[in-house]
């Protein structure tokens, strides 16, 4: 996604014996094409990381210079200010391969910089179903574990076997089994501890046994009740639904859902239901916990924000959970609109809405 405005300042030094050296520093690097809001953003210094072995040396240099830093995939879940100080690491590690396969399933190893949707298509081309409900989610494979991406009742953590990452505390590459990643609803150890782990590679386990997962009404409605769809058919249906309901960031800037769906205690849910009988909600977690996930999009719509425009930014007309940049918007403008929405939802429902994208 590198912008044409970003010509490198000097030619790359040829690394000895095929081991990649420290990548060249890209000064004043435009991230206009690398954040899905399409904000005008300049990274003071950027490095394109194409190999895990480059990270250790780059981080040592950054820390010796005392500079702030952050990692960026494709920028589809971030809110970036006009100037990003310090160093931005662009995760561009490529490559995907089946590393083990038997009658029960396959292990697939994928570089952090691989495009997520391209990877989902590739798994289906290899006759490895499982990830089709997560088709068309923007971003990179390396970012997918950060908020444990989810859609239509499937979460990526269910299919992750282990993760390779540079551990900035231990200053070495580590391999973490999924059981150490604290995957939860739109959360993980990586989101809880920003700047500790830089994910370089993800190992997926895709079991051969497969049945379509059609719990969500939109997806179930795409198929006749007596038809058991193939994984490819599910993927095509997911893409159609998403294209119908969600704005394409290439045409209208956005970061997907701007707020997380709040999860509340059963007692609070029942009080709200008395006041708002049409409240949209779903059971969350195991049945003994009795928690309820409230549809934040419905609450925002109920407060009258759907389709609202505030200068260059606004609320998407077909999905109130998505804030958009109509062109020329900024992080400040979208955050001001978000604050107004949060205050209204709090006043109306007594429920705080948390931001989903990461704000820098
Ligand atoms: P970025 O936005 O670049 O980064 C996100 C965070 O991850 C940042 O904090 C960054 O520092 C960190 N990060 C990125 N790469 C690494 C790495 N290699 N190592 C360590 N940290 C890293 N999300 C869903 O869960 N479900 C959806 O259905 C969904 N639909 C979306 C639809 C649209 C139209 C859009 C715009 C977004 C949607 N999202 C969805 C959000 C987003 O696509 C995902 O969160 C995606 O995984 C972000 O990937 P990215 O490469 O763009 O990450
Ligand atoms: P939708 O199907 O209209 O559903 C609205 C909300 O209700 C969603 O937030 C979803 O929760 C919840 N929901 C619907 N059916 C459910 C069920 N059977 N069980 C539990 N929860 C249910 O949502 P949509 O906006 O069209 O999005 C479709 C899917 O894509 C959702 O899973 C959504 O999370 C995902 N998506 C995510 C982003 C993002 O940026 N995070 C952006 C676009 C779409 P969940 O959100 O928990 O699934």
C-alpha cells in the first residue's frame, strides 16, 4: 500500500549472504494510503520490515535514540494524527505456506504483512475451509490476532495454533501457543500490552472436519434452509453482505466499527429492556455468566445519529457503528463526533461506549 509520494531517500544496501540488513529509514513518509480513514498523515520516520531478523536491530536503534515508536499493518483499525513522531514500523513480512498436513487438518504459516482477505481466499483455493466467515475484513494477517478479529460468529483465535513475535521485553523472537494469547471478544494479550510484542508470523490450524457456521441472521438468510453451502459459497455470501452494508474504505474512509458492543450484566439488561423493548442484544459468554452483549449500532441509531454529517466526518447511513471521513476529515474531527455519540448513549442508556480502533 506504499504511496507513490514515498520514494526511498537512498538505495537499499545489499545484505550479505541473503540475510536482510537494517532497512532504509523512510523520512516524512506519507501514510495517506496506509490508513483506511484516508487521513493526511506523515510518519516522521518509517521502516518497512520485511524480515523478522530486522526487528531486533531497528528496536535497539530506536530505544538507544529514546524515540517513541509504534507498529502499523494496513492502518484499518487506527486513528492517526497528522504527524506521527518517532518511528513507525510498517509490517511487510510476506509469504504463506502449508507446513504440515494430514487427514485431520493442516498447519499454515503466514507472514505478518500478508493481506488478510487474500489469505482467506488462498486457504479456500487450497481446499482448507474455516476462515470464510472472516472474508473481506481489511488489514494484515499480523494484525488479525491483536483484537482477535471476528465476524458472523467466528473469531480468528479459534484457528490460531501459535504466534511468532519479537518480545520487546525479552529482546528476542518468541513462539507463543494460542493458549498464551488470552484471546477474548475483540481482545488479546497483544492488545492489552501494546508495544510488547511485534507479531512476525502466524501459524493457523485448519481442521479437515468442517461445517458451515450460519448463526447470524444475515448469513443464514443467504441460503435456502435445505441447502448446505460450501465454504466458497459462504465466503461469497459474506462478501455480498459486507459490500451491501459496509462502506468500502477505498471510496469512503472508515475504520469499520468505531465502538465496541458493550457487554452488561443480566440485571442491567433487564432494566434497559423494560425501558427499550426493541433493544437489540445477544447472550454473551457461557450461559451461567448470564451476560448480555448490546448492539451498539442500534443504540447509536436510536439516539438519532445514523447518517448524521458533522463537517467532513459523519456516521455511515447504512450502519451507525461506522464513522466515516467524507474527505478532508481529521482524527480530531472524528474523535469529537465520537465523544458526542458516547455522551448521548451514556445519557440515554447509562452505558459507556468504548472505542474499537486504536488512537495514536
Ligand atoms: P492496523 O490498523 O495497522 O493496526 C491495528 C493495531 O494492531 C495497531 O495497534 C497496531 O500497532 C497493531 N499491529 C498491527 N500489526 C501488528 C503486528 N504485526 N504486530 C503487533 N502489532 C500490530 N475487525 C473485525 O474484528 N471484524 C470485522 O468484521 C472488521 N471489519 C472491518 C471492516 C472495515 C471496512 C474496516 C475498515 C475495518 C474492519 N475491521 C474489522 C477492523 C480491522 O480491519 C481489523 O482490526 C484488522 O485486523 C486491522 O488490521 P491492520 O493491518 O489494518 O492493522
Ligand atoms: P449485524 O449482523 O447486523 O449484527 C449487529 C450486531 O449484533 C453485531 O455487532 C453482532 O455482534 C450482533 N449479532 C448479530 N447476530 C448475532 C448473533 N446471532 N449472535 C451474537 N451476536 C449477534 O452486524 P454487521 O454490522 O452487519 O456486521 C456483521 C459482522 O461483521 C459482525 O460480526 C461484526 O462484528 C463484523 N464487523 C465488524 C467490524 C469491525 O470493525 N469490528 C466492522 C464490520 C463488521 P458482533 O459484532 O459481536 O458479531
